[in-house]
C-alpha cells in the first residue's frame, strides 16, 4: 500500500524516543532508508541496530536540533551514507519541570501562605520556559532550515511535524509545553503555504494521550490504577483508553506517502481517541 515510500530517505529527529523510534521502524518497514537522529547517541544506535537487524536500512546520527553546526554535520553524514532527504519528521521535543506548575489552578492560599514545594505561575522559571519553547519550536525551525534546502524541487518531498492536542486546548500545569506546541501547529501551516510552490508538502500529527514507558508513573499508580489526572483524561476520551505508538502508524504513513496524500498540506491531524471532540457533557 505504501510502495511510494520504498527507497525514500527519511530523516527523523528525536528518533531515540518511544514515539519517534516507532516512526523510524514504520518507515523502514516500507523500504525507506532511515536516518535516526537523537541527542542521545546510544538511544539512536539502539533503534538503528534494531531496524538493521530486521532487514531495514538505518543510520544512527547524534544531533542537537538547537545547534546549527550539529545539524549541518548530521546532514553531511546522511548525504554521504544514505543520500539527500526526501521525508523530514521533526519529532524532537519535550517538556521541563521548570515550565510546569504544581497545581492545576491558583488559590488565594498559594499567595498568602504558600506551602513548601508548591510552584505557582509566578514561580515559573524564564529559562525553563525558554528551553521548552526552543526545543519544540526552534528545534523544528532550525532542522527544517537545514534539511529542506535539498528537498526543494524534489518529487514527493514532505515534512511532518509533531504537534500535540495541547496546541488546540492547553492542559493545566504545563503552559510552556502547550504554548510551544501551539507554535508548532501554526508554523506547520505557515510552511505549508511557503513551500507549496517548490513541491514540499508540510503537515503535522497531534497526538493525544499516549501510555509509554516514559510517562507510565505519571499516568498510573503503583497498583496499576489510574492517577486522578489520568482518570480525568480517560473520562474525557470517548474511546476510553490511552494511545499506543502503533496508533500513530497509519497517520504517519498516510501523510508521508504522496500517493495517498498528494493534495493534503497544512493539516494538523489529531490522533487522540476523540478527546478533542468531547465537551465533557
């Protein structure tokens, strides 16, 4: 079904992580040659080795998406060993405790007699906010500047950004991450228009709530039951479950394969179990 992806050069940032490593494996199964980029070289190598062991073609490259020199070095390695980029997946991102409040809402007691360990909106660290915004938005911009140069005029070239359902409606406690992902969605639409005349389609996936090893302790208690915050999520998710990495496969391949989505650009596709469709009533 996705024969058009066979032989394509796919560059994926953040590919040492749970979701983006899945992207790398999915594209490799379709015959794409995958460059696995991550700041954690060992994580990138583990993913690339797994793909290679299963008959695919993959190259692990250490890369910092916030440093132009690092990006250019990565591009040179990829060009030499795989070829120039056809598919760019901007998956590097994340949050930081420095951009997160302790409680969902501000209470008068937080101002009058703030308890130890409570971080309010007024305690948010500017450097922490800057780091989260840079990692998610600026990392997407710089990576695109680096790799899209050689995608201009190419047949079937496409860029896929990773946004979040936070970009539609900000979640409590994580203002920096929500704002950064909103910027990624907006930027996706800008790029879709900007690159339309040179043959590059640009879309984004907006995952909802996914259960991975990385966030298991945030979603579940030690006995396997839902935390209070997780219970809110499930209650407001019509499909009544968290997503799994495999739930993103169809959206990824569909948007990357021009034989399936040649007339689709500037779209932010929710993959959220219906969370965005439910008002709570």
